[in-house]
């Protein structure tokens, strides 16, 4: 290949690359955030896994709201004492997105109403050297306030990725599960990651 052809090919590639970069930047700067999204989340307010619905107040609005259902479980078995605790949560909240492109800072504030169902099973030996089992079930409802601080990415085709951290506080009575004692005002910090679809 001679020098003229080489220079011509290089110039053509540079122009094509410049056009593609300009097109990508233009597409990104004119990106409109879809109004609705659904996503699965690991961590966050529910501590476990959750299914969520998120919506902008209107298309490309910075303000939005969220509704989710979550589940988490905890099991312990030590020296004949078995504890089994299930958490079921209903999460509601508002959020605000900062930025105008596909990548945005997400700030949220909300509430989670949580049903805590625990089961305690104790195996012990009575006077006749027989093994007896004592079982106790307890159901409690607790309320949490939470805040989300995280990153949200939404692609042109609707793929959505979120990650961040959720500080939260128990605003109702405490509870005991798996040998841990949680009091009113207890503060928790839960990271989260989610994947979903915006439309």
C-alpha cells in the first residue's frame, strides 16, 4: 500500500470514528428516561431479594416513586437450639434522579413495613433421659424508614442497572431473633444491586 492510499485510509477512519463518537454523544445527550421500570434487587431495604416497580411522575421527570415486595430469611442451629426467622417486606418510596443522560445519581427516601415471622425449636433432655422438643412461634410487625444513595444506568434499549447503599432505621419496637436483640432506633446499612427493564 503506497503512502497516499495509507493517508487516505487513515483520514477516512478518523472521520468515521469522529462521526460515530459525535453520534454516540448526541444520542446520549438527547436520551429520554423511560417512565416505567421493573427490576429485581438484592439487598437494600428488604435485606434479601425483592421485586420492584418504579415510575417517573412523567416521562424523563427527575422525580419518581417506587413500590416493592421483598423476602429474606435467617437460620441458626447451635447446641440444640434452632431458630428460623423469615422477613416479608412492603416497600414504598420516592426518588430523585440527578443528571440528564443515561447515568444518573439516585437519591431516595421511603418506608418499609416488615412482617417478621420467627420459630424457635429447643431440644432438651428431661428427667427420664428422654429427648423432648419445645417449639415457639412468634409474628411481629415492624416499620423502617430508609434512604437510598446510589447510581442508576439506563440504556437506550431499556436495560437498567442500579447499585448503592441503603441506610435505614427501625422506628417501632425492637425484636429478638437468632440470639440478636434489635431495639427501637436501631440503624442498619445495607448495600444493594439491581437489574431490570425500563419502558
